[in-house]
């Protein structure tokens, strides 16, 4: 495969040719960053009008997915979902064009979809990395932006430089291809739980007369310390030692009951606090009240009640 060369301080350096498949906001950002890095970039999108600004900046617009893949050493793909990705990769000649190339799949998917994609790419003679972007388009290219990546070690070594330029905090999770997708879903479980809790907290604020913006500022200030707390509790779970060391379960049992009672008294939605309080109540009834709060994982591991 042909590689482009660029001048850096009078020295020619070998630069990968990069293809970006999918030009939503994230795909456009990936392509722009690769152009800024000095790579020769080819792009493809179902609707070609989205490529106009990138072409003006120096990118080449391919007419088909196969043409786009054939033009790149490294293929970055970021589309709506795996169904869209499968349709693009299933286009005429696309699979054959992957031979000898590295496909870095940055489309959000499941562990099973990652396993299936890896097998498909390997059957076509390519290398494959599965990735999960943990940031918005405007946050890409920063030193602490995180992309989770998993796949064969040689594929990681091939794509590491490009990935770290896109996101300085890129983290390799090992050769198990499903690891990035699984970790992405795990972090999203935390994010959505915290997000719904945040919005319910805004209701408490409205009922008591303080603004959501002020509340958001307070949450932002406690977030780093709470992150450290959750990191600690993760260690407790992994060790399996639930003796009280930081926060006993009983405190959370009482706190969630107070949130529920406050919501009832204020006449605001009680669905979230009823769920939280009910769960911690069950944990106490199961005998975990005098253990570290992380012991609630033992309740979560049991099958849900019918």
C-alpha cells in the first residue's frame, strides 16, 4: 500500500493514508483531525454533500465504500449502528478491499457485534480493532479524551498512534475483542443512572427554590471526589471483602428513604427514589446493612424477582 510523506523540520516522515467511513459530526471530526495531523485522507458518506468542507480542506471523496477502503492503510469507521456498518461493508468490493488493512470500528455496538465483526474482517484478510468513543465531537483531539479499544496486539500497535492523536486518553483493554464494547456499556450504565438521578435532583431543587444551574455547578464540584469513591468501591467488589471500610450500607438505606420522603412531601415524581429506596431496603433485608455499600452487588447478582 502506498504511503504519503510530509515534511517536518526538513525531514520526510512516513504518514499513513487514512480512510474515514461515515461523516456524521463525529466522522467529520475524525477526518479533520487526521488532515491536521498531515495524513492523506479519503472519505466516504452515503450523502456526499457532508464531505464538501473536508474536500476543501484536502480530503479526497471516494465514490464507493470499496474505493474508499482501498485508498487507506487505516480505515476509521463511525456510523449510526452496526446495521449501517454491515450494509456499508457489504457493498460490492468492500470486503475484498480490506485485505492487509486495519479497520478501526468506532461505531457503538454490543460485545456480540464486535465478535462477529472481527471474524468477518479476518475472513477478508484484514486486521480489526473495536473501539468506543467516550466523548462528544467537540472533545476529540484533547489530551484526556478517552477512546476504549480492544483487539489483537499487533492491530493495536498498528493503530495506536492515530488513535492517541484522536484522543490522548485512549486506553487499550487487551486482545479480547468484546472488551471495549462491554466496558462502554458498563460506563453507560453508570452514566444513565447518574443522569436520571441528576434530573430528579433538579426537581428537588425546583421544589425548594434553588436553580438547576446552581445545582449543576455543585454536582460538577463533587464529581471528582465521587469518582474516586466509586473507584474505591470497585476495588472492594473485586476483592470480595465487604467489611465496612468507607461507607456502610445502612447510611445509603437511610439516605434513599429520606429522598423518597422528601419527594412525596414536595409532590414531585417519586419513581426514581422509590426504585432506589426499594433496592437498598431489599439489601438491608438480605443482611447486607452492616457491610460496605458495595455489597449491594450481591443483590444485583441474583436473578430478578418475577
